[in-house]
């Protein structure tokens, strides 16, 4: 049996079978988000490992938007790593903020992007049956978390503190999605992510200097 299959169970938590890939994805994800909240550059290399595990996990769980999102995350992770590395010599980490008009653009983009992507994902099993044998689960909710995560990651890589506002919302919705799909360990992980996002919001907003 493939060790990266969701059927490869390492142990059980009560009656819940925990696969190796879900365990590894959960652990690397927690490390990456914690380091991001602490403004530690190790968030990016650990994020790359997390992306690989979650790509495989979400494909098997028919969460296709989340799966394809990992491809984008790989690009922004490399960009974020380079961008943060440029500031590694600084004594303190400067954080920027969005203008009000930028917020309107981001919110409009999330709404339109979620609708378009949700429609695409709801039919992807019909358009590409060889790759996607099962219909997408919760295509529009999954699309929202995917599109919002894209924008939140861009803001994180650009060192904008508002990224954590988006992550708080995304993590709350994701908790529902993963519990609904029976990925309980990932669901618990996102409860922790929600708490870390709240800490990141406080830490970036209150504890760091600002620049426009």
C-alpha cells in the first residue's frame, strides 16, 4: 500500500483512523503557521513541505479547489521566502497596511473568484473524468476558502497585517469543511490555526512597526 494514501493508517485516535499523510500535513502546517505568526522565516521552507502533503491529501478527499490551491501556494511561498529574506538583516520587521480602496478590490475579487471557481469545480468531474473521477465536495465553500487563501497568502508575503484578518475567517470556514469531510485531525488543526491567526493578528498589529 502507498504510504501516502489516506488508507495508510499509522494509528487511531479513539475510533478515528489517522493516515500518515494527514499526520505529516498537520504537523508541518502547524509549524509553518506558528512561525508565520512569530515572523520567523522558517515559515516558508516548512510551508513547502506542508504544500506537498496537502496536495496529495486533498486530491484523495475530492477537495479539488484546495488541491489546486497548493500549486499557487508553492509559487507564493517561494516569493514570500525571497521577500522576507531581503529583510532578514533588519532589526525589526516592518509591516504594511492596506488602503480602504484596496480592501474593496480584494473583497470584490474574493466574491467573483469564488463564484467562478465554484462553478468550474462543480463540473470538473464532467470535464476531466480521467483525473477527477468523483464530484467535488462543497465546491462553492471550498472555492471561497481557496480564493480567499490566495489573497491572504499574497498579503502575508507582502507583509500586510490584514492577511491575518482573512486567515481568521478562512480558518473558521475550513473547520466546518474538514469536519464535514471526516478529516477530523485536519479539522482540529484548523481550530488551532484559528487561534494562531488571532495571535498573529494581535502580534503583527500591536507588536511591530508600521510602514505604508
